C-alpha cells in the first residue's frame, strides 16, 4: 500500500516500543507480516516518542495504537489513538491525508474526487 501514499508528499514512519531485534524477528515472520515492511520503524525503547505524543501506556511500558499526521511545518493535523486490541486502517490514514491536502471541507466518508461539503 506504500505506493498509494506516493505523490502525497508524506513520509511514513512507524514507531514501536519494541527493540530493533524484536522488529527484525516480527517482520521476518511472513505469517504475521505477509508483505515486507518498506517504511522505517523506530525502536522507541526509551519511550520518548510515545510520551511526547501521549500514547504511552505506562503500567505496561507499551504504546496505545496511535496514528499522528504532522504537516511539513511540524503542526499535528490529525491524531487517532485506539486501545491495544484495535488495529489501524492504512486506507483511512490515506483518506485523511487526502482530505487534509484537498483544500476543501470534507465530509466523514469523503474520498478523493468527491464533492466538498461546502
């Protein structure tokens, strides 16, 4: 799906409280990750990023599932945080990026090419 993000002037970066070595083991398992991970993944073992974005679950030392979209001026444009058991949708992240870059007011189910609300 990474190719669908191309042309939107974005950089995708994953962050996990797992170590570099854990990432290597996870990403090599083709049952869990059938496709190669093609974006960088930061090992946030000191929890600095997780704390900075307010997604650290302190009692377990892990992060909630957060998606943070930051613009090229360093301004957070969108934040979505879910509990540990809820996965994220790359398609919804892409739709949100497209909406943020569209220049119009986008409805909840807006997709690129749809009319704006106003």
